[in-house]
C-alpha cells in the first residue's frame, strides 16, 4: 500500500471516468442516431455527443500511450473535439429553440460562423503554435501549454456556451405545459455537462503552474463525474423530440438500453481493471481470469437486469401499472395462427387415438374459403378427400346441432361423406359454424365406453373453444389494424407539444362521425332499423345530415335517420341494373338489404348467398363499416 499516492489514485479515477464517459457518450450517440435521426434536435445532439466522445476517447488513449510524439498527436486529435464543441453547443441550443416556433436567420448564420471558426481553430492547433504549443509530458498527465491566441479561444468558448445557455432558457420560458417545462428544465440544468468536461483541459493549458497536479486532477475528476451524469439526463430530454411513441415507451426503451448497454459495459470495464491485479494474488494467469470474469459478468448482469425490470417498470408506470401488466399478458395469451394449428393438432391427435382412426383433419374458413387448420395422419389422403368434395357446399349440408346433441353417442353426431365422418364445429351459442372436424372411416362402427364418450365430447368442446377464441382474437387484431391510422395520428399530435406562438387548435366537432365507436353505433341503428332504442336513442340523430333531412322532408328525427340509413345502403348498390346474389360486387348490398331492411335470418341469408354463416358474419361487419364510411362522407359534404 506504500506505493499508492494521491496523484496516482486521482489519475486512475480520471482514467475510469474518462472510459465511462466514452461508453456513455458513444452508447447514447448510437441510441439517438438510430431512434431520432430525422429530428433536428437529435441530429445536433449527435454532433455534440460525437465531439464529447472524441475528447474522452483521446484521454483514455493518452494514458495508455508511452511515446511522447504519439501522445502529442493524440492530444491534437483531442483538440479537434474541444475546438468544435462551442459550435455544436450553439447548434444544439438553436435546434431546441426552433422547436418552440422561434426562428431566426441571425442565429442560423451564427451557428455556421462558429463551425467555420472551429475549423480555423483546428487548423491553428494542427499546424501552428498560436493556439497551443509545447506539449508537456508528465507522470500524471500530458497537456499543451497556452499559445498567444489561447485567451481568444478561452473567451470565445464561454461566450458561445453562454449564448447557447440563453437559447435554452428562452426555449424553457416558451413552454406552456408542465411536462414540456419540466423536460426543458432538465435540459437546461444538464446543458453545462460538455463544458464541464472541457474546462479542465483549458485549465491545464492556461494555469498549470498556479495549481498543484492534485488540484487539477481533482477538478478533472469532478468534471468527468458531472459529465457522465448530466449527459444521461441530457439524452433523456432529447429522446422525446420527434418520438412518435407514448412517453412511457420512450422512457422504458431508453432505460433498458442504458442498463443493457452502458451499464453492462461500465461493469465489465471495472471488472477488467480489477482482474489485472488478481494475477499476483491468486497466481492464475490474467487472461484466464479475464475470460472467466467477463463471461460470468455478462450472464450475472443480464439476470440482475431481468430481475430488476419489474421494479423499474413500477417506477415508470406508477399510475398505469395494472393496464401495462394486462397488455403484456396478452402476448402470452393470444393465439396466433401457428399457435392454433399446434393446439388443434394436439387435440386432434388425442381424438383420433381415442376413436381408433389414423387420419383426421380440422378445416376452418381462411381467405374466404375452407382450408385445413390441423391434420393427423398421411397428408396426401386428407388432401385427396378435400379435393374430391366441395367443402363450401358440404358445410351447408352438415345438419344443425339439435338441442342436447352433446348427450348423444359420439358416432351419431357425425355425418358420413365419401368414406369420412364429418362434424360441424360450432360456437358456444351454437349459432355459427367455426369449422369442420373430419376423421377417416365411419364412427358408427366404433364402440366407446361411457368414459371414452365423455373424453371424446370434451375434446370436441376443446376444439370448438379454441376455434371460437381464435375467431374472437382475429376480430381484435382486425380492429387494431383498423385503428392503426387513428393511433398514429394521436401519437403525432402528442409528439408536438404546445409552445408560446403555436397555432390555435382546431375545435373538434360534436358529431358521432368523429367517435372511435362510430361503426358500432351504425350497427346498432341498423339492427333497430324498424324501431327500437338503437334507432330512437342513436347518437346518429346528432348528425347534421339527419337534422338537415328532417327539416327538408318534415319528418321526425327517427324517420329522417331511417331515410339517411336507407340512402347510405343504396349508395353501396353497384351501377349494374340487374341484381345478382352471387357476384362479389353485390355482396355487401345484398347482406344489408336482406338483414336490416327485409329482416331475414342469418341462416336464410347464408343459404341464399351460398356462403357459410361464419363468412356471412365477417362480410356483414365489412358491410356495416362500408355504411359507416358512406355516412361519414355524407356528413362531411353537408
């Protein structure tokens, strides 16, 4: 311990913190570059981070280089970052101020001038002794001495940095919401971080003889510590600029990145520095300990971060933790098409084993036609059967399930067709067909015990439940896809905070057309087309087109709404003069006219249109959505 000195400890501390700053600055540079590059504030911040990285990377290299000439070359490279830092400061502050609707050609021109002046400073450093001169190489550090023009740079640096700080303060005062003001305050406080990191280098160049090495190293240590903390805060503030995702997503993304990137890198760096001293204690080769330590460190840190994630989420989502937990649970509970196929194959295999057959299948409606969803046994046999019969027509021929049919023998529930036994799989309400279960052979000849009959019925029920849940989830996915444009619009609105001088917000009209559940409101009105609360109490009565039609025709609002709905349905009629029940062009109009105007039952409509009930329900949703779009267009034209 007698060999440890205060100067040596401070030098080691500066080395560690310089390496930490390199990791933090470079990691945040990569993050902002990959997430927000299209935003002008983010681009300016990337330039600032790149210069900070150059300054501290040079510090790390200088400590590990022994040749004086090489050290002085890297010292000049370090001054590349120092010389351009004021220009990047002003550029960043101008970009932030411009986001608050404060524009100035003078400021933009001044930014360009400072970048040009920075290039002049780099040239003076590289080729003359006017700015810095006479490199000094000591045991505790290496630095240039001040040249004749150094005090010009000293004054220029703090004037430009001061102008940048004034711009940030002006931007903060132009905020009008508490959230944007809070973030702007974080940015203003942490804005001094890069200057603190450069200040010690200017002290070394200008006043090395007035302070002891320990004082200079301590100042550098404080500067390095401050810049590490404030750079993270600065990046946190910048991460929200131009982001089209909710704030909670930005926070979680940045925190996870910091934990799995810079935090892991810093821990491994500290581990490698500690390992260098283990060899003399344990007598184990350094490389062996280093490899084992790095591998164990990576694994342990990942486990630790995963364990801490719930607590971090609790801090981020304090008020929305229950909703966020529910959203994440959906990922494990929702069935994809592949999940459904795997589940149905397991159930189907169990059913085939139970009834002692080798070949079976389950077909469902996909893309407007029935296709295999699960297979058991030779695929060629199933494909051959499916090609030999018209499944669309076959689905209509399967009998409706009678009340209490599940209490019958399993064999009597199936219908024989071309050597296969077929059963329509239905929803829990027993109204719509979800698919068809088929097994090779006749189940009338299969003798099952009471226990096996019960298991077979349970397996059939599991097939129906899985298919029904899958259909419901497909409806959820369809709804989410339809809502995607609205969600993106809301996120775009959120990404543009209000500032002094922002344009006035346009008022939102009190019309049901603008409500997210507008198609559902249309569906309720159509369902009670000839009378009922869905029509008489419908929010559609507030539509301008309904009010205008009631005034012009002298009808009561309810009858006027019925007339408007009829006009919307008639607008979907194809231009062809002759009606057709099977062509694609007439399908939406036929469903609307039969279901809502004539009041036919689903089974009657499905039979007349030659489609399955499940397909009819899907087409009916599309038809209602089409009516909603026509009504919205009529309302807009009013």
